[in-house]
């Protein structure tokens, strides 16, 4: 916990839930911008790509086949045997977007500007996961197993991103020891 700061969590959450990203609905340019921000942050701290420039692309049928991306970063373990086993830590980074897109906000209503910013669902989980990754990188020499840090998209449409990962894993599922 000493490696995670309340101020950084607040700054990250404020940035992620800003109005310009209109609630981060998967399959939108705003969600893509939020994903690009996450990728820039995990690159800064030194995570390795878990797939194709940190992105695992898939389509969301519920959104007319729109493209979305799971974001995957890896912190390699250091034990000669256990480094080939994985601990997966995840959160979904998308939210419902705006009322005009047909979704409701957490309390059934949006702010005066129609945007469902998604601080609780799941901005808080998204930035918590980012800060956990920052902390783990600082103690990475102590990690025996590799840690996969993953932000799923398509959660609001029925866990589409997590289902896609399980059906198209970027690493052997048998080697994931814990999520």
C-alpha cells in the first residue's frame, strides 16, 4: 500500500472519467483514447506487451460489430521455473457512455451534460489496477511468477472482452494459476 498514493489515484481517476471521453463506451473513439492513455501509462512504468502493442482486438456484436481492445501488460517473474506461470489481475475499463447512446448511468441519470463518466463503474477499478501495476513494477525483482495486468473492454455489453480472451488466449490458460 505504501507504493500507491491517494493523490495519484485521484489524478488518474479524474483524467480517465473526464467529459471528453464521454463515458468510454467500448467500440468508440473515446474508449480508444482511454485505452491509448492506459497503454502510454503502462509503457512509462515498463510493462511488456501481453499482445500486439498491448492490444487484443475483437468485435462487439451488440454494438454493430464495433472494434474494441483488451489491454494486456506483463511483468515478468524471476524464478527460473515459476516465471512461466501467471497471476492475472484484471478490471474492465469501459463504461456505458452517454444517455443519448441508450444507456443509463449508475443512479439511472446522467450529469447535466448527458455523460455517464463511470467513476464507480469502473474508473475506480481501472485506475486501481494501474496503480497496483505501478507498485508491482517497483518490487518486480521479488516476483517469482509473471503477472499479467489486463483491462477488459466490452463488459457493459455482456463480458464480451473477457469471453474473447478466454476463447483466444494470448498465453496458455493452463499456465494462469490465479486471477
